[in-house]
């Protein structure tokens, strides 16, 4: 996509965002989405016979790819947010305002960090539809990491994205008002900070870690640290963040990093993005540690190191330059929050309802299931130790930078009788 096309898309999006979301959206299907896209008369698809396919893999939304019947022709990605949770059905109501938030976030992200997300071609407020660039040559970062195709390039690209968006939005009252996003923040509060750490029917884990799970849920120091993380998530109003920046919300072709799925964007703690992104590298790290894959550990460590270093190198001068707006925000406070949020993300992916594909794939094969269980214990150890260290460093030892984090992660070996390192 050229810079001119991206600029025109931003201009069009501004106009489309001025429309109100009214009425009930007409839910698209693989049959009707074709007619819908043809009716938009997008220049990109002009003179092409089109075909459509369902690409819905997430829990909330309907997604489709509409492409030229010519394999070498163009394509677009269509995303629709119905007024319910797609995977649960029409009785599980959810605000359609999330698609407006995603479009508004795309506008802000494109302006503040050009080239870091797919170009948007159309926003339909009435039917809650986004039509965007189809990243057909890209893969999800979580799949790339799981396959062992690990370089520092995507990590640095996302560090630059975070620094650009975070730094340029520090203390911006208008953005704070525009990005409250209470409904989706409520989902995060429930499924990242609350339900995994108590008895709840939505939770699941392998019976082999039942004892460890019970230990963590009954640990008063850990529960106090989790409560502190939840309170920071709810109260810190620092800057505009993606709000769901795990490795499934990033795509790469090996030379870049593109952010997607920003309907969780809100004005909150900057460390939340960094913490979730680092957690995305920690899942394959735990698998590699359990399987004694030294070269993979080295590559993942290098990517995490470059991400953190690049992020703070770019962000810290912006914090200093905006000291009047960035009251209370510092590299130290962001890092502490990142550790808190990283820990919650690691724990909830093992104990809660939302699982990680690289771990579930290991469980399917009896030969690799022991590796999966070992990796889960490692993840629980890391999650506990970073939460405790962030909340009470004098008691549990300070993790004052990425090198100490990596050292502590390497020491988080599988142990059925001992949790924290």
C-alpha cells in the first residue's frame, strides 16, 4: 500500500466515523458478503470476478476474505461486529460500538505510527463492517514463533509502534474521553484479572497441574499482587494503547510487524501493551525451555531484549519532553506495570478459558504431552515470580530490566513441588 493510498484511506475513515451506529446490523455470510463488497465498487477490485471465503477464527466477530478469482489478483479482508458474541450465539449480547472503537483506533494508529497496520478501505457504521487490506503474505506472529521462525524484526517493529502511539498520546484528555471502551475493558477485567484466579466454571486446566493451580489461587501474596494489577488496569490513564497486543494480534511477513484487532483499544496503562506482547514470546520460550531447545531460547531472548530496549530508547525522550502531560509516568513505572500484566497473562492462559495454540497442539500427541505439562509449570512459575517481584520487590527480588527478566525466566525450570523462583 502506498503512502498516498494510506492517506486517502485515513481521510475517508474520518468521514465515515462521523456517522452514527443505528439499527441492527445485517449479519453477513459467505454468500452475502460477496454482493456486499461488489456494491462498494472499490477501485482495488475493479474489473475482477470475485469469490468469498469465511475466515472467522476468533470469538467475537465474523471475518471473510473476498478475492479475485485470479490467484494473482487482489483481495480484501472483511470484518463484522454483530451485536452478540459470535462463538456464543445471539443470546450473548455485546455492544456493536466495538467496531467503531476499532475504526477510531485504526485512524489514530495510522496517523501516529504510519505503516503499522492494514490499510482500511471502508467503514460501514450501520452494519458494523470494516473492509481492509488483506495481508495475504503475512502470518500471525504466534504461528511464526511456534514454528521457530524467530527474528528480532517483528519485535522491533511493534516496539516502534508502541513507542510512537504511547509517546504521542501521553495525557491527551480528548483521547481519554474518546477511548473509554468500558464494555471490552470489562471483558479484560473478567478474563485476564479475575475469573482465572478463582473457582469458576469457565476455567480449565490439565488435571496434572490441579495441585499447583489450587496453590496459586490460595496464595495470599499472589492474590494481592493480582488485585494490584487489576487496580492499575482500571485506574491508570496514561495514553492510548492497543489493549489486546498478544502475538495473535500481530502479523508479519518476516520484514515487518502489523497490528490487527484493535477493538480493545482504550486510554490506559502503557505497560499493558508491553506486558502482553512480552507474554506472547514467553509461551514459546517456556516450550523451548521444557524441550531444551537452546537455539530457540537464544532467538526468543534476543527478540524480547530488542523489543524492550527499542521501546524504551524511543519512548523515554518523549516522556521527558511531555513531562507536564506524563505526570507520574516513567520508564520504571511502565516496566513495573508490564511485569504485572505479563504475569497475569501467563497465568490466565494456563488456568483460564483462553488457551494458547502452541500448548494445545502439544497436548494432542502423547509423545509431546510431557513437554506441554512442563511448559505449563514453567509458565506458572514465571507468571508468579514476575507478579510478586513487581508488587513486592524488596521481598521477592527486583526485576529491574529485561536482562534480569530473562535470567529469572531461564531459572524457572519445571518443578512439581515448588512454584516461584
